[in-house]
């Protein structure tokens, strides 16, 4: 009986998370208009895959790039945009070493997500902060940053650039190129 209840509970949680994921993965994000009023970035706490707790505002005073990523399955699969983003972020990490903080926020609901993320870190030589928004069984970071898009939702691969004063400077959808990102980072520096 206990196993049956556990199984039903896991199915309910999986369906709920899938519904949130569908909302997360099917909406477009428009750039934030630079002429609009200042958008103070939302601070968040994130435990990276090493177990270190970070607070985003501890990196205030330098540009911050927040990358949102979802796993396509519990086997460690990533969507095509993640391959592109990992390559772009690797270049940005090297080019702007010590000048820009990069944080990848994963939305992964599988048991053992930290192991999967550690494997991705090794496979893609990820040297920046990598953590899971769902490690506390909430999607509070995704929900908070959805507020910066007109559609109130984020795509897999969305990048949010935060300026030195901890304001959202730009929100990029998955179509953003490396040139677009580095051009804006140069402006923020």
C-alpha cells in the first residue's frame, strides 16, 4: 500500500512539474526595452552542484548573466539550445574571466539531478555557477524572472543580463547570438 501511494504521489508531482515545464518551454521572451523604467533584478538563493549556497546579489557591482536551462529528460539529455548556449557561455567565460558572473539555473525534477548536472559540467567544461532551481521543490527563480518578459514566461535557453547596479539590462530569447550577447556585455562593462 505504501509503494502504491508513493507511486501515485510521484505521478502527481511529475504531472505538475510537466505542466510548469510546458509553460516554461513554450513561451517566447521579448527583450526588455532599454528606455523603460529601471527593472531591479530579483535576488535569489541557489545551491550550486557542489553544495555551495550563493546569493545572486553577492555579485552586484559587475555584470551578471543568468542562463535558464531545462533537462529534456531524466537521462541527462539537453535540448539543442543548451548545446549552443554552453558553447556561447564557454567563450564568454573565457573572454570575460573575472569581469562577468555567469549562472546557469537548471530546471530539473529528476532524482539525482545533481549527478546529471555534474556530468553535464564535465562534458561541456562548465566553469561557471551551475545549480538547480527545483532543488527546493519550487520553481521560484523561474517564476521570479518570468516577470521580466512581456509574456510572463521563459524559454529554455533564455538569458537575462543584469547590469552592475543589479538591474535587468536585457532579456534574450534562445535566438540570441554570441555577438548580440558580447555586444551588450561590452556596453555593461
